C-alpha cells in the first residue's frame, strides 16, 4: 500500500486527525511517510493547513499541497472565485507518484467528501484514486445520519472499481448515544467493509507526544495498529 487515499463522508468529519493517526502509526513502525493535501481551502498563504497539522501531531512526515485557496469552499468553487487555476486529478496523482518514489507510504487527503469537485470538468478525489490505482480509506461520523452517507460513498467507490479497505470513525464520543453504539454493527454492513478504527473525540487536541503514543491503539492491524474491532464493539454496543 504505497499510496493510501483518505476521504470522508463530508466535511469536518475527522479526516485530518485520522490521517495524522495513520501517519503516526506508520512512523512508529519505522516507515517513512509523506502527506499530500490535494487542495487546501480556507487558509491564507502563511497559515498552517491540514498537511502541517498532520505533521504537528504525527511527527517527521513530508508535507505537500497541490494548491491552496483562501475561501473555505469546495476546491473548484474556491479556485474560480480566487481567479486561480483549479486542481486537476492528474496533477494530484503525479505529485503522489513522485512522493511514492521517496517514501514508504503516501497519504493523499481529500477536501470534503469523495465527489467534491476540483475543477469545472468534474474532476474529483475518486479520479485521483483511479489514476493511482490506490485504495480509499473512508472516514465517517459516529452518530445518527452516518449510515446513509457511508453507504452512498461506499457504493460510489465500488461503482468506479475502487478498493475500499475499510471505514474509520473519525470522532468517537466519550459518551456515545444509542445511534452511535448501534452503528458499530451497522457501518460494516452498509459499507461492505470492516471497521478499521475509531479515533476518540478531541484526539486532535492532545499534546503531540500523547497523540503519537496513543494512535496505534485507535487503528486496526490493517493500518498497522492494535485496535480490536470485536473487543471495541463488545464494550460499546448496546
């Protein structure tokens, strides 16, 4: 898995923190890691974007962006409003391929959900994954409403012939409600893919050293961690 694409069922779903957890876990296993943000929106030229936040939490990763735009909008819209060239899927794939020649693992983080448009031609992160022939890790919410968006995204990935290795809950609440606890069984069913982790709510606010130490315990062995889906489900299920 030299390149792993990370998407979510929407915005503010926990993609960046999950990306940091995957990166930290890979680093702990002795792998070199690069993090590529396909399109960073909503930050100024000198502000830290998502890739730098991953580096802050995870440690010594190489960070890169293909483009950034100042307004917090879909990349295609943000590019148009800024009067700048849009991101093209081929550019993202080319950047990821180059990083993959120099690193053991390249994490490509999208913006928003899978089908958020990069350009006027309708290019998306799904097109990037197809060009790279890379698996797509899906980050999803824990609670009510997540089953629909998770199933829709999983269906879209499969309709395009893309590999969905699993689902990670981006923010598992400290006091989960009934819906969240039931979703532990329902998310694998609707997605057709295993749960590969659950990152605790607020994990991004941990000191970096504490984040790095804890990250492997949030992710399943498929992602080089130690998280046990069956044990977690037995403890949290209703």
